[in-house]
C-alpha cells in the first residue's frame, strides 16, 4: 500500500493528502474516513503539470 503524503507547505488539518501507486488516491485531511478520489497516475501527472506550469490555465468562465 502507498504512503499518504501532504505538502510540507500546508497546515496539518486543512489540506489534502495523496498516495501514489498504481493509481493516485486523494483525500481530505479533515474527513479521512469520508472516502478517496482515485485517478490514474497519468491524470495526476497532467494535473500537476497544469497547476505548476508557467502558463495560466485556459478555464471557461462559469
């Protein structure tokens, strides 16, 4: 099983945690038993690239 990790820049209770393995699992630290979001590691990599990239995201206005 993968180890849960959180950003060292986040607070201890107000953040999300991620466990990487065959799939990326994401959970809220305030509600750990409340379930996890599972996405492919390829989708996780794409999300990080989009969030950490130098270009702004091209999101539609809501």
